[in-house]
């Protein structure tokens, strides 16, 4: 059993038409013993960026605090909010700092990127434990149910989904994947990000 | 073989820990207090590697006290939990990590709410309505899933705790003869004869 699977938990992010969605389960366990069913793994970075941190739970909290600090410093120094691409680079370099004793987290980033013409484009990215970035155009999965998430999500996802359809797609992908994973589940949370608002919904899941 | 439980209820947190100090297969002490009172409205039940536990608990106690002396007001439960978690998380990636698991119970005198935090030696922190550490957790958590009521008065909370202790006594091979029980509510931390 890998340390990556010690606490359980999964995150998924998807791109839609002028929107992105990111979702996770809410379980915190110690191997197969469940401790809490309200453990957040997704955190807001700015009004338009969310980061999901599946992996070892102690590092979820440590990295969340670390990112909060570094984003605050960035905002003060630059006198503007961080953009998703810059935040992804920040995540990557933060993880690579610990190249030979890594944080056991595979972050997933989802946000709306500001364009030079004033519009917004959906953005998602993922990294491995040492910060190697994966800029995906469609979807990113991570966590103990990642294999199942790949299967379900690749079957359900299609390009240019509207916000409501994207919510349905990501929710069904996550709920059905975590039902086949003993280490993920116990409810889920979904954030759908558009250029001017974020809709957050908490889903009930199977409690077994 | 440490066993500890914690339950929240209407305006209180109950912490319970067995009182045996074991050395290998020997019980060397039967009235060890494994619940440290950190401040007027904060207490923590600790378990884990003997030696590390007391050392770490005293380190936490003195730092929480230092904060209170410097600032003239005590740390609130959430802040104390964050500070303790950070200590454990930093320790985890040091040459000799502390191997200590904690249940931190506190009463927030500003919002008048009880809080219970479950924490392990890795620095995993989560707020829970009830929690347990050690072999007792395999029995107590499923019992508490069924019988815990966050709005229960103290008497009912203690009755549920009794169920947990009885179940462990009945089913675990190593029965814990005695428990120390402490309640944290608006009046502070107090010990209850159980």
C-alpha cells in the first residue's frame, strides 16, 4: 500500500464551454477506516481559480497553507490577482523544491484564464508529486479512484458542454467512479466556475 | 494499546482515555493521566510512543501557556489545533518525528460552541463530532455512528461513552480496567468520576 493511498480521496476537473468544473469526494480515512466525511480537498485560490489536493491528508493541509501564503505574497508584490497559468507554475515550483522528499499530493488546478482581448478561457492543469505539469485540454483526474475516473469521464465527457451539462457530467463521473473505490466516496463537492460566478454544490453519495 | 475516545454534545466535549502505562507486556502503572489540560477551556488526550507522548504534550502545554501570557487571552480551539498540527507536520519530516496521536477538545468562549479535533502523528487534522484513537476506534466509531447525538445533554453523552467503554471491555482481548474522563464546557475543564 502506497503512502499516496493512505488517507484516500479523489479529485477530477473538466473543461466546458466558457466554464470549468472541479469536483472531489469528502472522505478522510486511515487505510480502510473512515474518520471523517466532510474533509475538503478543494480550495479557492482566487475568485476564478480552485486547486484540488488529493493525496496524503497532512500534506493537503500543509500545501493548502503554503499556497495560501505564496498567493498572498504574489498578490501583494504584483498588486494584482494571480492567473491560473502563473498559479500552476507556482504549484509546480513549490512541489519541485521538495524533489528528493516530496509532498505526497497530485494537485489539480481549474480556473478561468483572462485573455488579452478581455475575455476568459477555461483552464485546467494537473501535476505529479514533484511538480511535472500536465496541461490538459479536456480533463484531469487524480487520487485513489483515478483509474476509474479516467474510464467513466472519458466515456461521458464531450467538448463544449454548457455549465449545467458539465455539472451533470462531472458529478456522474465522480460519483460512479468513487462507488467502485473503497478509499474514496462518502459524498462529494462540485464547483462550476464561469467568468463571473462560481456555483458550488454538495452531493450525497453512497455511505458504504 | 492506548485507547481514547471523544464525543461532542450540546455545549460540551467529553474526552476519555485509559489510565494504563504499559512496558512491553507489563502494566507498570494503573492511574496514568493521559489527558492534558492546556488552558481553561482546552484539553487534549494523547496516545502513541511512550516518551514522545508526554514530551510533546508538555511542549504543547507550555507553548499554549506562553501565548496566553504574551497576549493576555488564550488561543481559541481552532487556532490551537492549527498550531499543534503544524508542530506535528514539521516534526514528521525531521530526523526523529514525534509519534503522538491526539484528540483535542475545546470550548470556544467567543462563539459558545464546543469543538473536537482528531489529529494523528502525521499531522492529519480534521474537526469531528466524535473520534477515537487506538484499538478502541474499531469498536467506538461504529457505535457512535449509531448512537451519537450532537444535541444530547451531558448525561446522555456520558451514557454513550459508557457503551463504548463497555464494548471495548467486552470484545478487545486487552481490557482496559480504568478510564479517566474529562468534560470541557462553558465552565472549563473538569474531571468526572466514571
